[in-house]
């Protein structure tokens, strides 16, 4: 191949790469959790913009001007300068596209092509223009190469997987105009990001050492949320269950101790059913798989044990006695030893009645016996299919699984929604039943209350 042809092919390849469309949820490429962080920031600050596989020009425009607070500060009363014939003046993205044109993020013209997929180069150009770096980009070569060079200098194209990551990089950029001469802007690193300037938000990394559910030194649980990051306490109004012991990146109001949202960092977790455990000691948990043909040991020497949401002063094996027990191991420093062992020891109940504050849930099968009873002001984490619900959503006749702390100050309640219908085909010697070819475990609660039916 001659050198001229080789260079031509390289140029063609570069141009092809420039015009790739965004796939906003390319999670498979996100090996370091970068997508999760960008998604959390964009969604919490501005909402969700990219529900489809590819991002349209209208969707990215709307996301950009919303995230950068451009549309919020645009006067929409005069529409006389709006040129695009293919953008409906009453359409869902009109105000965002209008704001982008007025801010000179997009050029005017007869058509905008709002429903076409946006290319990488187009999205980069819009981001560069949004912070006024377009004159420098034109000087570097214009569209597309000059804008891509400018974006690289601004570090807004680092680790790009999707449109959200590009917007997140833009928010984290700290290059801002410092002065203007002869109509040109001069930029410098201001050490203040757009995330700080526009939203007054800073972020930090740390290890969650306590929460309102599981305070340090065995203190009482509190309904008012908080987390302690490396010992420093921040107010946090969202559910804190499952955060203890984890590395997180936290976003908080600058100059305050008010945490807004956080993203879990690298934490290795393993979930184990207690019925699979062959040895449960303070130094090791052994699990057998496939009827004992495979065995795995997990090192837990020095671990903190958390029984039903609270750090336990005693080894929790003596406390386990529910209908179903799940163990979660947490290694937050990747050293092969698990620093935390979380035990959720559930008891099943068919709800008879529900009383709030103090929470009392009676068992429809046995009146007040085996009822869930908590202290006044107890903290609750109530879920259905991993979605948060309220205690008010629990009704008579519901089936729940509840894990209650030793001091009755906290409870994790799961409302069961799945069921199996069909002919009971078999019940084996180990107590399992088969319905529709599927295998189900019979709990002690089911045996006690429905054994005659089974």
C-alpha cells in the first residue's frame, strides 16, 4: 500500500469515527462505574433525558441547556428570531431548542432535524459552544476537528461512553473565560467547576462508618437520615440501608454538611443463603454448592457483624432463628478478607392488621402471636421488588418478610408480590415442593400454617 493511500484511509477512518451516534446506556463498556456516577449526577440535578438506545438532536439539546441552566434563564416571550421550520412551536422540545439557538449553541437555519440521531462531533460542538469556547475551536480548525481538539483540551471527552458522561464531564470542567480582548475570550483553569458554580455542589470520597440505622458505639437509630463519611457526619434524607462499610462518592451542598446524593464506589459484595452455609464462624464462612460437590471459603477474620440492621455485640449465629436468612459479605478494600458480615434474618407473616408508631403488625394466622412489634419512633426500610414503599402500603392479607433488630429500633420489611399457581406435583424428603416443574422451599411458617394443605 502506498503512503498516500494509507493516509487517505486513516483520514476516512477518522472522519467515520467522528460521526458515531451516542448509545447513552452502553453499560457493558463501563468497567469502572463511570456511567453510574454520571447517571446519578445528571438524573438528580436535571432529570432523565435519554430513554432510547440512541440520542436524538432534540434530546441532547434539551439535556445540555437544562443541565447547564441555559433554558431556565432564557426569555421565551419573543419567538420572532426562531428559524427552524421543522420544530413545532408548541412541541415538547421547542423551548430548549429555542434557548440553544438564542445562546448560539446551535446555528440558525431552515431545518434543525430534531428527530435525527446526534453524532459525536455535533454533541461535542454544542458542549464547546455552551461554555463560549467556540472561537478557540474555530481557530483550531473549525468543525469537526477544531471542536474535538478544543473539547480534548477542556477534558470533556475523557472516558466517553455516552451522552450523560459527556454532560457530566462538562459540569466537571473548570475552564472558564477570564478576560475578553478584541471580542475574543481568554480561558484559564478557575479551580471552580460548573457543578460548583451552577449548583453550589461539591463532592468527596470516603468510607461510610455509620448511618442513622446503624450508629457508631451502639447508639439508637433515628428516623432523620444521616451518614458518617470517615467519621464526619452529613445529613442525608434518603434510605441509608446497605451503605454501612461501603466506599462512596458523595455530592453535598458546598459549605454545608448536607449530602444530596451519593454513588457507591468499588465494593466487592457476596450474597449467600444461610441454608447453603456449611460453616459459620467469626473467622470463616464456608458455602457448599451443588449438594456438597463444590465448596468455597470466605475469610471474615476481624469483621464487624451486623444483625438485622444493627451492629451486634454477640456473634449472630446464636440469634438466627427466622424463616429465611440472607448473608451479605462486604470487602471494601479488595484484600480478600470481608470487613462486614450483614445478616438479615427474616420471619414471614400474613398480615392481619397494621398499627403505626409504635409499629405493630399482627399475624392473620395466629392473632397477636408472632406479631411484629417495634419501639416507638423505630426506623423502617420497607420494600417491594427493590422499590421503596411506605408502611401505609402494607395491608391486611399481604405476605411480608420482616427482619427486626435486637433492640426493636429498626426493621427491614419486604412485601412479597410473586406467587406460583398450579398443581403441586411433588413434595420431596428435604421438604421442597414442585409446582409447574419449578422447585420451591417450604418455610417453617408455611409448614406450621399450611402443612395440611401441602
